[in-house]
C-alpha cells in the first residue's frame, strides 16, 4: 500500500503546488471520435508537470519519522539512505538530493529534527542551507511526522523551523505528511475526523493547522513504504 499512498501524495502535491493556478496538466486521451451510444468507463489519468516544468520538493521532520523513506517513495527508487537510529542519517556535511532523469523533479532531504548529536539551532541552519541550495527555489515543503509520534516536542519543532527558519511567507508552500497512517490513507473522512480531534486536544496542532491555511487537504496520509525501500528514517 505504500506505493499507492505515494501516488496519491504525488497527485495532491502536484495539483496544489501552484495555488490557484494549476502547476500541472492532465494527460489527454486520443480524440474521442464520434458520439458513442453508451458512456465509456471513467479512465484514471496521471497528473504530470507541463512540458519543461520543474518541481522542487524539500522534506524535513523528526528523526525516525520516515522522511528519507518518503523521499524514496516520491522518487520511485531507493534514492535516500534510511535508518532507525537516534542520530539522523542525513548529516550536516552533505545535502542529500535526488534529481529525476528528465530533471523535472528535484527532491531535497534534510537533517532530522531532534537529532541527538547537534543543537536545534544547528539543525534549523542546516535546513535553511538545504533550501538555499535549490537553484530555482523550493516549490513544496513537506513536514514529515509519524502518526504514533505526534508529540508536543515534534509540533514545537516544526513551529520553530517555520518561524525562525523561513517565516510566514513560506507557509503556502507547506504540507504535512503523516506516515504509518494506513487507516487514514484508506478513508479521507476518517482522516479529516482525526484532524478535528487533534484541533480539540492540542493547541500546538491548531497552530500547524493555521500554518497550512486551515486546509485539511494539505495533510497527506501515507502507508509504510514497501520493504525494498528500506527502514524508515
């Protein structure tokens, strides 16, 4: 189910990335020809960037939340190293990135929030450096958090990154990715109900909801990645 979750996440990100002006166009079928006597079954189409279009996605999140594995899902291959240690696999000495073969998609990974070996200020500075490394800027920011580890500390850290690292002007580019969330991937009504519950019980979650424009559709729920994608990080 991980690949299915990834496909839905990709479609949602692509559809919303440019705000009111769609950043993508839908692939068109061949000419329909003459009128048919019976309606054709609805065909599923993929959302793709327009010719020459490029999209840069930057991921950040708590160490162990599934950030690198999320990048592998988006890339469709094992592009990022993953692990389950308390220290982030992505470190201060390198910028981890994947560029699609046609250069239409660039995925940037960043050091994990909550890394046990460096300070929060160093982590935020490193994430800023990752964003600045994007030649054409960052189109989409993904904050990745694990369903079972949505703590006050995790929420406070994303608030720090957005307030201290980027500012409110970057909030329209922010999406929240919730991993290990197969139940909510399968049912959007259940996902929306979960969001409402968090709003009732956690004021910090309410702040994140404000960061994403009070839009439930900017919460993306995904399942665990396939086994061949490696352990979550």
